[in-house]
């Protein structure tokens, strides 16, 4: 087998890459990664330099791959290591660059070690060793694998540190409809959700749920405006752009779920989600007019309804947010793996992640004691 490092995803055949993607995961598809690169959502400007690893067989067929980036900051990772970077700086050492295997700006679980099914025992070590070798060749402080799948995490944890965190996910318990879902909640939470949905609908707002086929260029202009407005309010960087959204919608139309809210013939808010064959992923929200409870309706309740209607098992609405608990999303453990080159830092960071694991475990346990589901259905 031959290992090659690619600085553009376009150098890897699209069909061969997508053949390695399980569950038709939207963020891992070649089209999504390619759209980020060609529309400058990644690159030198934002400190995300593609260094994708590909493993080829003797015939030239792609057998394994890893989405990988050389990072010159910690922006858009959702696994926070600023304290580590500051510690390096205090000792006069460079924390950047580092290597990161993840999907930029996307805190969603997914494959990081892509492999032909049945060849994982051979491909996984080859991908990891290649990433560690590249870490040394580029003079990086470490290699980080964010939000891997459980089997990947187990493998990586044999050699790398493991960090834990918490997100809030919704699980479809074969609900017949939204009312069936509500019936499983305790009375207080059920009443609150009904009130929020009534407040949103009584405002006169009309909700439109679109996919890549039905959303027009005007719809994408509206959504891009909302997206940029959100970052202006939060003093952040809007890394995606109109051309990126439009291309993904054209290339992956069935995997795009765009929810827009209109008031008096004016589009005022929107949320963008993507779907795999079994899960829905909430990604971006924005608005130009505040309407009571509209955020919950567009970002959460529309997504839950979509999952029920389409038989999706899981809804990951994004990172953080305890307010999601009251709306049916349960605390869920997420993981990442980290390899630190400098041995002097490896030991204190290991102690740090051990304390962090315990804190996250206690946090999740406390939250589960406040489950919104009726007690006999909480297990």
C-alpha cells in the first residue's frame, strides 16, 4: 500500500472517497469538503490548511483516508485547547502549527479513519502512523482527532489521550408524530413546548422547510445574510459564504434541510441542517427580527418533526446549550483524542484530561437527573 498526503481534496477521486463514507454522512462527503476548499472556507486566511491522508492499493484504488488539516489557530474546532496553547507560550514554545483531523467548524461526530469495510485492523494503524509522522515532519506540537466514531476512539485511545465533553442529542424512539413525542415528556415540559410553538405560530410567521432542490438562489441569499448577521453580533468570523451554501445545495440536494421563516412576505430567519441516512445535524441559525420562541421552533422543533417524518434515528443540533434539555435533547458524551509531542507537556495534559473526564461524567449524571422525559421512560 502507498500513503500520499494531498493538499487538495480534488486530488482524490470523488467516487472512491465517497465509497469509504459510512451512513452517507454529509460533512464527510467529497462534495462538502471540496466546496469548503474551492470557496475559501478553509485555507491560509482561516488557518486551516488541507493535509488529507490517502492510502492506495497496488491497483491505485483508495483503501483508506483521513480528513486532516494543518492548523495555525484553534478557531472552529469546538474542542477547546486555549489553555494548552497559553502554557506553551509561557514556556517560550510554539503550540502552532498542529495537525487536526475533523470537519472544520463542525462539532459533529463522524468518521476520521476512513477504511474499506473489513480492513480497519490494517488501515487504522497505517493512517495513525502516517498522521504522527507528518506531525514530526511539519514541526507540529501534536496531532488531534476530534469527534471520532466510537470504534475509532477506542483504537486511538491505545496511543493517544482521550478528552470528554457533553452535547445534547435527540433520539427517535419510533415516535408516530410530534404529539407522540410530547406524550413521552413530563407534563411541565410538554406544556412549555406547546406554549412555545403557539407563540411562534401566533406571531404570523410562516415556516418553509426546503431541500437543495426546492430552495431558490434568493432563499440562499436570505440565509447567507442571516448567517453573516449572527457572526457580526458575536464578533466572530463568518467562514462559510453564499457560494459555498449554493454549491452544497446543488451537489447534495437531498441532504440539505433549510428552514426559513417568513413574516408579512419578508424572510426574517433561517436554520440550516444537513442529514445522513440515519441522522440530522443542525448547523447554523440567524435572524434579522426577533420573534418570541422562533429560534426554538426553527432550530429544534422543525428538526424533530423532520426526523419523525423521515424515520431518522438521531438529531445532533450542535454544540453546548443546556436549554436543549428541556426540549427533549439529552446530555451525550462526546470524545476526542490527542497526541502531544513534547513529553514535558504530555504528562500534565494527561492529568488535565483525567480531571476533565471526571467532571464531565459528574455533569452528565446531574443533568440526567433532570431528564424531561416521564420517569418510567427515562431509561
